[in-house]
């Protein structure tokens, strides 16, 4: 069974199909609606000659039972309530984008995933059970949230040196709160981190695709709740 994995981001949409090593991508942004995304995915995959039977999609917002629950702040309208299965004509499993990358990064035990991108994505996996989290808007310090310090606005406001210090502080607090054995940092800005503690490591953005494939693997599906 061939799976198409779609990683929806605030600046790009990336897609990869079973058996291929290089992904396709196209621009997203504030004008991209759900309908437009589906049309662009169909066009790009058809041009590449890709075929697939099922779809896994990482969505930049909260998801419940494969349904987006809130509009993404960096994309256009029409995501909540959109019938992706009907639009694609294939079964679709949808999870939060950070959760999908976490699933692809997981190597056992109790893992906390933090996605350092436009905002702050988060997910916890305990003994192969995935739980998407919404930690970004919890209070951190100085009347601001974790996302205010660890997200892109925090990086721009603080500069790299202070931003790194705040990310480390946030990571230490969230690891203690979740009792995580290790922390994986993903997202586009994770590469800016330096001198990580022994319990933390950098993830790979390609892990989002691995997570999408795992959603449709029978063995993983029986063990992982999403």
C-alpha cells in the first residue's frame, strides 16, 4: 500500500510518497486555503507520476480524530470542517504536524518533542503511545508564553544568544513537567541551537515523513494512539 505524506507548513507544503527519497514542495502562505492545497498536491503528484492509496497529513494546529479544530494562523481560510477524504478521494489520517514529526523521531521510552518553528509545537510519546500537546500558550515568564520566547517572534526579539538560553530554560521546565527521559528538538529553527544537554538532541525534518508513513503501518497503528 502506497502512502502519500503531506507536511503542511506556514511557508511550504512538502509531500513524499512511499518508495521515493526526494520530496516535492510548493509555497503555502496566508493565501493558501484547504481547497487550494488539495489542488496543488494533486497537480504536483500527477506531474511527478506518483500514485498512492492512502494519505497521512501533518497539520499546523490542533487536531481531534483526524479533524482540524482551529484555523492555522499563517494560512488561508477553510481548513476547519473541510472534507479532505472527499477532496482527495482517498482515506486520510490527519494529526498535528509536531506530533507527526515526533512520531517519526521516536526511539522508545518517554520522549518529549518540541518543534521550534513559527510557533512552538509539542508532543509526548510514552511507551509508543502518542499524545499531542498544546504547551505553546502556557505562561512562561514576564507575562509571556513559551511560544513568545521559543517561537520565531522570540528569536527576532531576543537575538540568537538570548533565544537559545530561553529555549534551554523552557526545555528543562517542560521535561521536568512531563517526566521525559529525553527531548527531541525539531522544526526549522532547531538547527540554531548549540551545546544541548545530554538528554536532548536535534531531530531531522525528514522525520515528519517517517511519522506519516508510520501512521499507516499496521504494526504501528495498533500500538500508537493518535
